[in-house]
């Protein structure tokens, strides 16, 4: 196991640690997002639209063009087994 991995004792599998990146998501899934202007990260579901990737905020149901969001991303977040 490397320093960037954690072990899930329940299921005995190795889970790679997520890393923050300014690169926007390129695949669908759940992502952590840390805006350059906020003090706290939030979670978005990222989906592919007709002309690009969109982030859907669970709490508001609103969506935003991922390419216009200035901040860091981490994900996609693995689903539990």
C-alpha cells in the first residue's frame, strides 16, 4: 500500500486517495469541488450534457457548466460496495 491509499477494513480493499486538481472532470460521477472563493468544499454530481459537462448541486437542483467553474476538483468518488 502506498501513502496515497487507504484500507477499508470492512471489505479489505485498497481505495486510492483523491487528489485536488484544477482540471475539470471528464467523466460522469460524484466529485468534491472547492471553489476559489469559498471556505468549504461541496459535492456535485457531474453529468455529460449536449455540449459539455455539467455539475448538478444536490441541495439546490441547479446545474452549472463545469468549464466555467473556477476551483479544484477531486473525484470521481467511488461508490461503496
